[in-house]
C-alpha cells in the first residue's frame, strides 16, 4: 500500500442572503442562527466563525440528524474552524419541536466542544439552541 498526497481546498459560497458581520451576543447569534436554520424539519447544527476582531467570516453546517438529534462532533467543528483560520466560534442547533429544553446530549456536546476548542486555541463563544418564533437559549452566556 502506498501513501497518497492530498490537497485540501476551501470553497467559498455566497450566503443565500446578506448578514451583518458583527454578532455581539446570544440575541444576535440566535437571530442569525434562526435565519440560517429556517424552518428545518430535522435537527441541524451549524458553526459561525469569527476573526480576531469579532467579525463574522462565515458559517458551515456541521451536522444534520433526525427529529430529535443532530450530530455535532468536535472533529468536524475543528477541521472547519482551523481551515478558515477562525479565532472564535458560535455553534447553534435547532429543535424542530420548538422546545428550548436542552437534552442531556446537548449539555454533553457543549462540554466536549468547549474542551476541544480550548486544546487548539479556538474560543467557543456560545452554543445557541434555537426554537420556534425566534426563541433561543444560550448554553454558555445565559445559564
């Protein structure tokens, strides 16, 4: 078996609608996440990346699941964040039921993501749970 040479390519796509580049707290992050997640019928997880000045540089879907779970693996988040040279990240996911009650898995993944980010010098600013009608819950800024 021989080793292969790989080439990593980053593809920049235009956002479906323009977004402001400043997100200064959970309310603005949740509004952005609500627009990005839209009316999904399944749980979707996304990551929003920021530069050192706190400006939004982009976002990526990092997991898509069923009606009650969306995988959010630290590996997927870190690969994307390091590829775009992000200084910080906010992760978000929706609950199609509209409920803002986090599951045991939601709390566990938040701890895992925070630990993983700390290892590589990436700041996890927040984990936002998005419900119906713009309602949200911040895991890290509003206990």
